[in-house]
């Protein structure tokens, strides 16, 4: 069973118990959800639902959000590839050299294992993971 915070069109808030989210959808479509205060059938999940155990307060990101995220990540990767030097597997060494002033300071990108990345961060080297190439991964 899950509980949803519901509200009618007039703003009366109440709780509704459902077997699962599909049961809520089915009852909402059938007009079986009725406000106990004013009998309004315009009932929907309250937008500011308090976190109640069992509710899905954090839904999956919408298609639109995913598209924006994807655009952002593709753009970020493109920016890095166009503006930074690809040092490949030398990345941990080069990043360290730049950090300690042993070589010219410049934007670089490349490969590092999780362990190497962790070591760099522990040393205070400013590194950030580059988003995966989504277009490439999709192919
Ligand atoms: Zn009402």
C-alpha cells in the first residue's frame, strides 16, 4: 500500500491509500477519487506533498530534464575537447605536474583510473570527471 497526499481543485488536502501508483492512476481516470470535504472529483496529487513513507516524492527525471542534461553534458564534453589538450594516459602525471608548477599551466584532459583520480583529489589536484560521450555510447 502507498499513501498519497491529494488535493482537490479547491485546495482541500487529504490522504488517499492505494495498492500501487497504477491503482491511483486508474481511480483518478475513472473519477473515483472524490474530495471528502466538497465531493469534487477534480483530485490530484498535492504538488507540495510532504515526504510520507512509501510515497514516491522524487520521481524519475522527466524526458525534458533528461534532454537538457544530455545537451549540457554533450556541450561540456565538446567544450573540453576543443579547449583542452588531450594527454591521454599521461593525464594523472600531467595534472600533478601542472598542480606542482613543474610544467606550463594549461587545460588538459585524458584518462585516469578511479584510483588515480582519487589520489589526485587527495593531493588537492583540481580534477573533474568528464561526462561520457553520449552520442558515441548510443551508437
Ligand atoms: Zn474539496
